[in-house]
C-alpha cells in the first residue's frame, strides 16, 4: 500500500518519530547501544542510525549532519524509488547495499512523509495477521 502525500518540509525530530511508531499495533521502543529503535514483534522497522566512520568515508563531502533515521522498506524497488524521489531527504551507504532499508535526514523530512515512511516500514515488518488487522480498521 503506497499513499502519495504532499511534500511539506519541516524539522522532524525523534519526538515526532516516537508517537508515530508507538501508535502502531504491537510496537515497542528500545535503546540499543544508546540509540533508539522501534520494533514490531521483535522486528526492527525504524531506528536512530548515526553515521559510522565507514559511512563518513564512503559519503565524503556528501555526508549529512544532523539526526539520521533508518527505516525498512518493502523491497529494493521501493528503496530505489525513494532515493530517486528526493535525494535531499533519502540516502544510503554501502553498508545497506542489497538491503531493503533507507536512511533519512530527519531534519529534512516533512511530517506527512515521515508518517508514511514509519507506517510503510511497520507494514514491511509486521506479521501478516497484525498488518491485515491494522489495514482493515483504516477508514
């Protein structure tokens, strides 16, 4: 399920991610190595992902500052679509090559886009029965 929302720029924060993630069924928040993670039935779907040394080397001058959100996507095609859609917001590093996950410059993502991203990440990781029950209750 893909919903197209208007691109509204704002400064998203972890305080925006938290309620979006925790509003989804069977989700919990954890701290791992000092970084926030949100999981559904023990499967990671969005997380705080600061750039590591190898990331900084690989990205060079293009390495962004500020908070970085990692998010699972449904498949590699979805990842490529996001990367092509808005490279000022979405990016990746060699660490994620071949892996269905995207990195997001949190301070550059609009709140509607953030909500869509969190829900889509959750749907990609939630058990089918939980995802189906969630989708059935939507208006």
